[in-house]
């Protein structure tokens, strides 16, 4: 291994350690309460070194959010396949959400809001999208949502995909609140949300 290769690995390892320390600090104090000095101490670094990797606290927070969101979606077995049942795909997403964040409670506290936002970051009236010529391999969260919205088109939600997206975001928020409150028996709640998904209790406009 060359000296440059070793230095690159050391820089990447240091970056991973900084993100882990920042996640703990943000979980404990929030972005406003966590200082760069406190994060540097958590990472056992000098502040100058921390600023070398991340010039602002906001840049560090964004890195925690972006990499955490991608790590969650990458942890899911796979994106929904064409012809799969929508409720089954959503159940896999929700159970994966619960499992991932029960294993990483600090990341959950920091990431729950951004995860919901990321799911809608590329939202348009016709569903999530990306420019294939600019991004031939979309990020994990976008790839998942693209496939999920494909399933929506074969359900009563097809006439109002934005309503489906809002419903799913609300479910994720409620589950996040329950986890943070220490409620871990969530099977009954999941069953209720899946029944609503299959049989919406409100009128959806259908498209031909």
C-alpha cells in the first residue's frame, strides 16, 4: 500500500469517527445546542482538525443527515419489484425503519425528520423523479421511492400519489414519536396503518 493510499484510508476513517461523534452530540443537544468544540472533544480531535474536514456545523449536520438516510435505505433488502403488493412493500419499509433505528437510537433522534424530508425532496405531482442523463444511478432513497411509486399506480392511490406520500410520511413520523417515547410494541399500529393503506377511509380521485 502506498503512502497516499494509507493517508486516504486514514482520512476516511477519521471522517467516519467525526460523523459518529457528531451524531451523538446532535442526538444529545440538537443542532443548536451541539457546538463544534463539543463534537471535536467527542471525536478526540482538535477543533482545527474538525474544521479541516467540515468548515461549518451546518455542513457537518448535512453530512450526518445525508449519509444516515442513505445508510437506512441501503439497509433494506431491496427496492420494491414490479407486481409486488404495495402494502407488503410498505410493511417491509416500516419494519426496516423500526429495526434500523432501534439498533441506532442516536441516529434515529437526529435523522427522523430528515428521512421524511428526503423522501419528498425529489417529489413532483407525478411522483419522484431524477434526470437520468445527470444521475444514471439515483441514491438509495430515491431508487426505493421510484419503485414504490410504480406500485402505487396499480392501486386506488394512483389518482392522488401525493396523498399516498403524505400518508406514508405521517406514518413514519408517528412511528418515530412512539420509538422516542419508548414504545416498542408496534405490531398493532402497523396492522392499522396497513389496513388504511389497502382501504383508504377517504375518497381518492381515480385516473383512467
